[in-house]
C-alpha cells in the first residue's frame, strides 16, 4: 500500500472502510457503514486538511439503492422546475449524474436536495447542466466513459499508484529540461517534452495541417520514448496542439491526458473531423476512430485552478488562457519547489465577447513560455466592431453546442445572459444550421446576402473549401479570414494574392479562378496582439526570470524575444525545433 494510503487509513477506525482506491491524484474510500457515510463528524475533512490531498468517502456499491428505485426517488426529490433530463448511474463508483436545465434548483438551498438524495438512496449525486443545444459528441463521450466505467476505475487507480508509490527512476541530481519537438519558431505541431529526474511529460502534441511536408512533431528524437511517457498535458483543443495525441494511443501509450472538460470534447470532435477529411481526400487516415476513443478513455479532466499531482515530482494547475473555450495555460510545480514553469501555450490577454482575459497571477513562477503568433512589432490588433442570416456549417455548429454545455468557462457577461436573463446568445435566431449538402446548395444558389461561417479556417479541407469553389468566381462575394493562416495553406496563398488554383489533380485539373474580394480581419483572433503580449509580461506576478518564445514565425519570435529583453531586462530565448533548454 502506498504510504499516503497508510497515512489516511491510520486516521480512520478499523472496519469502517471496505475499499480504498486512487482516482488519479484523489483518494476515494468506500464504506459499507451507512451511518459513517452520512455523518463522520468531520473526520474526512480533518484528514484532507492534514494531508492536503482530496479525499472522498463514498458508499460501497453493495449498499446503494437499486438503480430503478433510486431514479424514481431522485425524480421525486428534485422539483419539476429544475427540468431533470437524463439520470446516469456509475455503479462502479456509486455515483449518479443528474442532468438538469436549472442545476441550482436541483441542488437545493445550500445543497439540501443533494443531502436528501445521499441519505435516501446512498448514491453520490453530481448535478450537470443540460446543454441548451444538444451535442452528439458530448453524449458519445459520456457513453464511452460510461461503457468503460470498470476500466476507468482501474486506470485511475493505476495513475494514482504512479503518483504516490514513490520514485522509480534513480535520482542523481536536480535538473529540469524542456525539449521542443515542434512549435518552435513556427505555428503548428506544438509539442514539448518536459523531463525532470522522475518525470517524462508531453505538453501538447499537435499537427501542422498547413504543411504537408512536415506535419507531425519529432517523436523520433532519442529523448522521447513512448514506453516511458508518464503523462500528456493538453493546453487546448486546436488541432495544432491536440491533433497528434490519438497517434500516441495507436502506438501503445495508455497513460493519462490532462485537460479541461471542454478541451476533451472539442479535441475528440476535431480529431474525428480530421479523420473524416483525410478519408474525403482519399488518404489513409493516420489513426482511427478507435484510437480517438482510447484518448477519451484515458482523459482526466481538471477545472481551472484545480491543483493535481501528475507524477511524484510534478504538480500541475490549469489557468484560464482566454484563447478559446476551455483553453489553459499549464503551471507546473516541479520537485517540491525546485522550479516553477508556466507553459503559456496560446493565450489572449484581453477580454473578448466570450471569454475572460488570461490569468496573470501565479503562486510561483521562474520560467514562462510565451507565444509569438502575433508577436511582431506591426502586429497591433484593431478593436472589434458589431441583419443578415448567419449560416453555420461543419463542426462550427457542434462546437457552438459544446459552448452551451460549459457556460461556466465563458466570461461574466455571457454567463449572466445565460443564467439570469434567458438570453442565451448562442440561441439567437439569426444563426441557422446547415445540415446537408442539399441545404448548402440552396444557400449558394438561392439565398441573397448572408454570412457563411464554415471550417476549416485555413481552407485545408471541409465545407469552407466547398463554398469557396462555388463562390470564388464572382467578384460580388467576399472571403473574410479571421484566424491565423498557416504557411503553405490555401488560405494563406489566397491572402497573399494568388488568383488561380488547381483544385483537382495533375492528371485531372480543375481550375478555380479567385475573383472575390479577400479581406483579413485581425481583431477576431483568440491570440494576443503584440501590445497584449507585452502587457501580459508586464503584469505577470511574480515576474518570471526566463521567458521562452515559441508558437510564432521566425521573425516574430526573434522580434518579441528581443523586445521583452530590452523592455523588462528578462532573459529570453527563441529556441528552434529539437533544441533543449535546461531550466534548472
Ligand atoms: Zn490555439
């Protein structure tokens, strides 16, 4: 038994606990003693205060109420106005997930209804908000987790043992190293390997969809060994950060991926879409939907500001990055105070219509990695401005649905609109979903002035390319780019002014003339502009001692690194791919 478990058990009278497990870094105790489960006079709370880890007491599965009866009881206890939808039991872990339109009403005053459910059914209730727009992907992900609940229980226990069973590598001296496997002096295929005396951790593992000659991170470097990998930490769902993770599972990785819940859902969706697009282009997908399912099965979600041990010598906290829904900066506390590094990933230090700006306060901080997507001197972003129908096509709709499932990740204004005024902006009637190629054809041929929002934003596949083929020839149409365009992508080439493209093959050419107006609106990006990046560094508390610039084109990385050094007198570095930086 791990020492920490012995420590916990030493505080509990013998015979009270029937089983003790890890759920990753949390400790879960099961009891067959009904009275002890309902009232342990603060014993569990004192243990938590003492060992500074999460400890949860649950009823042993053998004493929980029969599921059918329990569901009837739950529906009786919760008032109708709460709008109960699905009630899903996790019998392995004695938990019941209750979906409600109004979670507050289901929880009751100071949790009174939850307490009633616990005492009457001996199940541990978790209330979840029912999304305003049903999301197929969220339902599928929940189904996968439910179906593999037995496996999950064993997997989470194994992860806990890795964290708490002690060191398995020989500790020689104190050091921390960061190796760039991708995303250095480039945008695309972000992936960093963090090595400490006891840990091998991958920070992101993305695909550069704009560059067919070098799309994947350098996993073949001698430092990287998939057998030794302890954990993957995913900052956010964009494909240039998440897209290659299913490939790790294809090659046998069975450890955890840590990220926020929205990041898990959107990453799975984007990976499935990536496979679909590859198939559509008559290519062999690099991984299958089964590999994506493995990724989902092994994902451990953390909310912002939740502290979690991931190995014996690395403790992480995810902080809001303000970039997209669920996006995080990853704070890593290494070796009990040896070094603190913040992987800044993609972040926006400025409030947007949807999200709060990136966090700048951290408990401790020595090294910061900072993006330079818009880090050049001339990358000053314009302010944003404000009835035609808006057609939403491709996975944009699914992603909109996922936003409605996680309003707590949106900024205060939007949250207020959703929670208190029933004015959910995502349900505005100007948005119209495009569901079939027939509807697509109708929009192209019959609809007058309108806005079409479609993926992919770089024009590297998906419905956006289909629309382009039909709309490109007419000079009355406009194409508006609002996102970063990867070097080599069709989007970037059109933006640069190329007018003719072969959309077919060499053998069967299919020429497309680009006559439509091309605009670029910089202000919509989820990245920080130059001034925001400089302000982020200025307001970072504590001020880091070293800043590593990544995720930007060559000149922008160098420009930002030199400006930060001159302005703040902080050591900066703009490494290239395959370079390793010793942090300690
Ligand atoms: Zn991103």
